[in-house]
C-alpha cells in the first residue's frame, strides 16, 4: 500500500539535509526504532517495535539507502524485516524529499510503499495508514526537538524522546482511532468536500 504524508520544520533546507545525512540520528527520531549494526556504507541492521492493543510487533530487519540526490535533496530507503515471533514480515520502500518553504523552514515530503504480511496485515489499510501517520507526527516532533538542540549547541541525543523503547500501543491506538472517527464525522456530517476526505 502507498502512504504519503508531509511535515514542516523550522530549520533551513541545508540544515535539514545535513541532519538526514546522519542515519542513526534520523532513526532515533522514529519511536520504537533502534539501529544496532552498521553493515556497510548506508546499510544498517536494527529493530522496530510497535505495540497496538494486545499485539506487539517486534521486527528485526535491515535498511539500505539506495539513492541520495544532493541536488534534488531526495533520499530513498529500502527496508525489510521479520517479526521475531514469526508472525509476519514487512517491506518498505521510502522516498523522502526536502523543499524550502517560501516563508522559511523546510517541508519534508514522504512517500512509503509498505507491504505487510501476517498479524500486521490484519489491521487493514485505513488503520495502518492512521498508525503510520501517528508515527510520522511523532517523528516530526522528535526531529524538530533534535534540530532545535543542534541550533542551541546541545547534544541532539539529549532531545531524543523514544530512541529504544517501543511505540506505545495504547497511545497509538487512541490517536489512530481519533483520526478514523474524525474521517467518519467529516464524511457523514459535513457537506462533501474532496479535500477533506
């Protein structure tokens, strides 16, 4: 399934591009993600742990930067992993692009082609998209905190909020449910507007 999203940060395009050059630092911004091995140039091993209600998925996997375009300010990542308890697999092709905002700051656009099998696939496209959106919101907030720390001359790792712990199942579930209910409300109670769907 393809999922697209974007977020904005206050820092300049050059500062954000430099930040994306440090993959372990970027990974520390995504809740539940931990890089454990550097397998080669732009090639990493690690794990991702996400809890959702009674199910906790804990993936061991690998991620490789397959393209980094300095001029266009884009980066592509190919990742795959398997749940440690054998309950499923995930494959992800992620493309991120940076764009300078007119009023300052940087817009980060993300496109993900996510393939799931096993327990994770049972949640359905809508819920998986909502969970991904919640995680991306957390990633954006953590990244902004780290960029602010760098601007202040501090150690950005002090600003990392969820580097090694799993993403909370209850918090993710509640936020994803709120997003789903908001969508339902918009569809059934507001005049039709394709931009709101």
